[in-house]
C-alpha cells in the first residue's frame, strides 16, 4: 500500500467556501440546500520545493421525495517541479424516497487520476437504497444496483463493461461538536473493480469553523504494469459553514 501525501490545512480553507461539516448533505431536517466543503494546503521551500492542495465540496438539495447530491474533489501535488498527485473526482446522485427508509437512486461518477494508470473512469448506475439505521445521532445506509462503466488506460486502451455498484454511508455524531463518518463505494466489473473508502472525523472549532481529519483509500484491482493498485491520502482540513 502506498501513501502519497500528508496534507496540512492552512487558513486558505476559509476563503472560498462557507460550509460546516456537521451540516452535511444528509441533514434533511428542512427542504432546501445543505452541504459541506473543505480545503487544505501545505507548502515547503528550501532544500525541497513542494506544494499540495486538496479541496472537497458536497452539496445537497431536498425537495419533496427527491434528494440531489453533488460531490467534487481534487488533489494536486508537486515536488521539485514534478507532479506527484493529480486526481479529480465528480459525482452526482439523485434519490427518490419510497418510504422513510427505502429509496431508489441514480448516480453519475467520473474520476481522473494521472497516477492510477487510467486517464479516466466514468460510470452510471441505478438501483435500490435503504436506511439500515436512523437515529438522532446519525444513520447508516446502503445501496446496490447495476450500471455501466467506460474507462481508458494511459496506454490508450478503452474498456466498456457492466458493473455492480455497492455503497454504504455511515455517520455518528459523537457529541454536539464532533462527528465520525465512513463512506464506502465499490464498482465491480469484469475488467476492473474500483474500491473507495473514506473515513473522517470532524470537530467544531467555532460556530462557523471546523477541522476535519480524513483517511482515503483508493484501490483498483487491475492496473497497467508498473502502477500501484492502492493509493492512500491523509488530510487535515479546515471547513467553513455554508449556510
């Protein structure tokens, strides 16, 4: 397993975003917008010139039985003038509630990772989701459904195949000021299986400002020769209230 970077947050995270992590997109007390955003950066000068920037944005919109979610993430890193990380992810999901616990979903997802062996991997999937646990302190949901993925390797080989998408989201509010969350996504196909695990711990600093520690694992079961199958990212980011 290869660890790429430790990303340290700076006050830059306060500038362009206004979202509190404890008011995540899953918070559906009222119709309308909710979300979370974060930004972290580290810069080293002297004998080694390096810089790393990572940003994450989640937005949710609830109207009647519909819930729409947008997720955007990027990590850019360089050392002594050479790129060492360049990854961007975008995901949009719409859910239609059948009951308090059951829903149908449709999701579009695309990733670009210069160092994964793939130029891009994009997929579309639909299926059934259920809230396995609901409480004032959090929730646990799971989704399953079929889909289609199109991918292109760095060698120019294009792959199109059917996939099965499985995902799980867990959130537990430890206190009024701290939250633990764990998200898992699996896109299983004949040519490759993508696995993404994101573990996070958020702590409020003020009413508007929070800090989040996150550990992300990205794994592809089938990659070109000379490419690591697993990458990990550790980030410590500042987050600002959106609403």
